[in-house]
C-alpha cells in the first residue's frame, strides 16, 4: 500500500440539516483515493443514513478523544460540486448566516437527498446506421425505419416510434441483425417555449446600445471583475444588449448566467433566447419538473451549454468558468428568496462575479437604490439607454385624484370618468388596454357595516379575501378556506359587505361595462394552473384579448405592440405598508406597468389613479423622472441610515406558545446587547412582528441596524452558535434574514 494511504484519512462532511458546522468521518482503508472535496458520500448520522458532501480533507486532530464514524459509501467518482463552486456556496452560506448543508440543499437539484444514492437519470435508447448495409430481405416497414434513422443521423426510440408506428421494436430487431447500432443515453428533457419572437432580419444596434456593448466587451475580454448598471428606459432594447453581451462572453470561451425575476411569465424572452442560441442554452426555474431540472443542471455542469437562463436559483448554475452574470430587472423583489435559506440572487451574482473574475450586468428601467449607490461609490459603472427603439416615445402619463370619487357606489368608485373614457377610446380605435390592480381576489375583506368587524383568518392575524370564483373566503398566508358568513359573528347583524376591489371583481366590472370586449385576467391565483400564463400571453400576442387585467405580473417585461393604454386603479396601495422601500417599490411598479403602453407604432397613454397625487414617487413616475425620484429617495435613506447607507438583519422567532417566544426573544436580545453595542450595531426590539400570528404560530422579531460594508459572515456565526442552542432547547424557531426585503411577516 502507498505510504500516503497507510495513515488514517478523515473528511469533513456537510449534511443537509440546519447545523452550522461540518462533521468529521473516517475514510475506510483502501478507499482513500476516492476522498475528494466535492464528492457526495453516504454517512451515518445518529440512527439514520444521510447523503453529505465532502468539504475538506482532515487529519482527525479536531476529534480529540472522540472516535470518528466511518464513511459508508462514496457516491461519486468525480466531484459532484467543483472546488470553485463549493467555495462560492460556502461564502454565500456565511453571508446568509445559513448552514452550508442547507445552502447545498437549496442550490443543488434535489439538494442532497437523504437516501443511499442519488436518483439515476432517466435513459432512452438511440439508434444510428451501422457500418454494414441492409440487404434485400428487409420488409417495407423495416426499410421505412432504416430510412428514418439514416435521415436523422441519430434518433431516439420514442422519436422513431412517433415517425413510424411501432418503429422502436423494428429498430431493436434491426440492431440485433447489425443493421442498426443502438446505444443508451440520458433521456432528453426538451424545453418548450412559444416562438413569439420574429427572428427574421437582423436588429441593428442603436448608438447607445453600441456604446454599452463597447464597455462590456472590453471588460469581458480582460478576464477580470467589473460591475455595470444598465439603466434603460422601457422599450430601449436592454434585451438586445444582454444577448450581444452573451456572444461577447462566448467568444472568450466563458459561460453566461442570465437571471430574470420570473421566467414562467416571460415566454417572449425565453422564445427569443432559444431562437438565438438553440441548444447552447439551458433553462432553470421552478416551473420545470424535477427530472427536467436535473437534466438541465447536468448539461450545465458537463459544459454542453454556454448559457443558463433562469430565475433566482439559476445563480447557483454549476458552470466551470462563468464570465458574465446578467440580472435583468435587478430591482425586482422576486430575486429575494423568502423561505428556507434567505438569499438575494442579485447580491450573490455580484459576489460570485468577484470570486470568478467575471462581469456582472445589472439591468433595469428603474435601478434599485442599492445599484445606484454602487455607481455613486465607484463600485459599478453606469450604462444608459435613454431612448426607445426607433421612433417610439414614452407614453404620456396623467394623474387622477380619486378623492372626488367618494360619492360613487360599488366598484364605480374605483373608476374615474377619465379612465372610463380612455378605455372607451382605445377600444373604438381597435387598440388594446391593460388595467393594473395589485390586489387579487374579488374583495380584500368582508366587513360588518353595523359594528365594523372584518372577518379574520382563524390561523393568522389577517383579514380573509373573498374569491367569488371559489365562492369562499381565502387566507393569502395559510390558504385556509371558509364559507362567507350570512351574518356577523360578533353582533349578529346581516349587513356583511364586500369591501374593496381585487382583480377578479375588476374583470367582472370591465366585462359588464364593455360587453363586446374580450377581457382576460393574469394573476397568481390563475397562475397555479400549469401553462396558464403562456396561454394568456399567447392570446395577447395574437390580438385575441382587448383588455388585460392583472397584478404586477402584467408589468414584467411583456411587449405587446397593440397595447396603447394602461390604467392604474389604486396607485398608492403599496405606500401604506410600514416599509422603508414602499416609495421605491411604488415608483418602480408604476414605471414598469406604464412602460407596457405605446411599444408599437402608435403612441401610448397612461392614467394613474391615486389618493396621494402629490407624493414624490407618483409625481416623478408621471414625469418619467427616475433621477429626480432617486435623488429624493437616497437623501431620505441616508438621513435615516437605511440601506444602502447601512445594512439590516432581521431575527424572527416563532412557535405555538406566545409567552415562551417572547421570553426567548428577550433572552437573545439581552445576550446580544453588549457585543452588538461594541460593534456599533443598533438593536431594535424585541417586539411582535407586524403580522403577529401566521399559520397558528406566534411571531416576534429583533431588527439590527448594521453599519455599511459590515462583514455579516465574519461577525455573526460565532455569536449565534450558542444562541441557536438556547432557542432550540426552548422549542422555538429562530430565522436570520440578512438585508430583509419583507418586514411585514
């Protein structure tokens, strides 16, 4: 035996559990050569067997007097996760204050499954012509099968049977005779995307696009890190810049990760990418089946593609040498993962680009305050696309004060005469309209007009939303369903009224008001039906919808040239949330949804209805003044020390017993007060969460205000380790959310 392997060898293994340190295992004698960083192993854990990942080789000195348990099996001959990719995942876990095992479970397809071996990929038989030529004894059907194989070069058994009924069985017999050659390969998981993009002709870049591409081209060719913020107004051609930058990276032999907020909502973009790059592109998003996702992930890891387009989890794509990270609509809150490991995909893209020596391109019509701050601090370069493609202009926007609508009854109070007239005129010209209302359901609440009681969820501290299509009251937090009461449960009164308006009620009102119009709705309630988004958007593209009603989904990247009018019903809804980002989010959504109008040859108009017409975010959105809004927003943030002029860390405590949760939160706050004070960190709380009860669990929280550029990953893990044990023993859950986006739950 080699002297090197005569000594015991140990490995550090991360397991897919909420434990923030690896475990040491002994490598069986004779197996030492298989112990590599990034290889999956089956290990004993308590009375169970779990799949873990080797994160380091060790000498066992950390064990002390303890005996190391032995690795049961090696599940890979080569690293499943490359050292560079593992280094990124480890750094991401530290910054998110998450155990590495949990990060691996979030980042890898199927995570690290708790079974003896990872699932085997599905396979299929493929056929090609053998060296020997067929003789004259072939039957007509055999000749037909042989001709089909010959014409395709190589064809799978299912595809062959689709061409020639029973063709796979005939091919099997021809392979036995040596006329065809058969082999087994991993079954392809084809991607389907509507080809809504007309690929005929070559798009000529504008001067602004060429200037942006000149900067990205030099940066990509240099092979070092660079960050760009691409501020392009709606319709200015940001996507074309992205696609040409992908080509720039491809010419250097490096790969691209292209992030979009919600890929299932952008079939036009997906169709355009697949038309442009074909088999060179892979797709990762939650709409794929587990088999499809695993297949795409393996293609990326094997180097079969140079582009991965996907939603936030695509930032973990296992490319060997990524050279470009694109984050489209980088301002979008969908990039923030709100369950499990809480990460911000945009921030992780910047982190990974730095580690890989790559370029990151953050694009938006309404860049986030964080990205603009990167530009102002010299950490990123601003690229501008200030004009729409061709002769198109931004839509004209008018603001209507809804305070004068109080006398109108029912749903009429949400429609100003100006908005009604604008829709009427749009339809009379044969053009299309969009109506935006960021509230789903029929009515947001059911309220007793005698005593003022609103029907509440039995599990959560929120009102129930009435959904007419279900004939039920639904909770948007726990999905509880109740039958609408006929009388008030408090006073017994019969005046129980539907209060407010949601997209379902808006569709009913529009269909009644414009009886000849074809009205469709797009929101997450309907999005649960597989393929529904694509169906509605395809109908829009074909001109089969006259009025599209929807939530923020309709504002995300869609390009419908026939839409010339956009109406916003309640522009200030999001301003009522107790969140320092509420003005920024309102400005962004108003700008994005307004940008859907006038993208064709005809001019666009927008009406924004609001109860707060003088608010800076609404005024600046109506004036198309991004820079004016951002100046005011950043000045206010800086005066209060809010991001990007500081960082935040939200600690959530939850469980079934309110008193115990409060006691644990107070104990944690007391334990943290001294080290946080010494580090210049301000502690707020503990206090009940804004929504103090969700899914029958009570919630408390502590908010930490942290200095800018503070290294969360270097400071907090050691402090939190003993606290986690205290919290766990009390039967309470504690979650850490670094740079939180949702302070409401």
